[in-house]
C-alpha cells in the first residue's frame, strides 16, 4: 500500500441516506485515509440499494488508486448527479476497496447507527 494511504475496517454499523431514502446500511464499511485528506468511507456494494444508483459518464483517474467510475442517485423526487464513486479495478496497493462505493458527504448523509 502507498505509504500515505491506510485502509481499515470502520467499527460500527453505518447508514447512507439521500433524498429521504436509505441507500444502504453496513457493518463492513472500509475507511480510507490518504495523506492530509478527510477520511472516506467505502460501502460494500452488496449492502447498497444499487438499483438507486445509475452509472454516469464521469470518469477520473488517481495515480495511487486507479480509474474511478461515478454514480448518480435516483430518489423519489430528484437525481443527485455524481454523488458516489467506485474503483472497479483499483491498483494492487488499494485492492481492498474493489467492490465498494464511496459518497460525497455534501451529497448524502452518512451516520453511525
């Protein structure tokens, strides 16, 4: 793993909500800490309502993690564009986040239960 990236299982049970709907709840959330950036929580796909997430055309690349794909969230009343992202094939150093989705904290609510 990169010297400034740390991935660990986040203790507790976590929920992610958007537009009044629960997108997921998980006790298997991963926390990624990278340098001076805020920690990011990654939810396992199997614990998310993936039917509410639609892949967008947005793609980015990180030299340490790889290529990221983005998701928009479809709620009852709105679409929240590019609210989450996933590394489909992350670099070996961060392989633990494969199969997980992270969300922007200004677009969703993430809380510990």
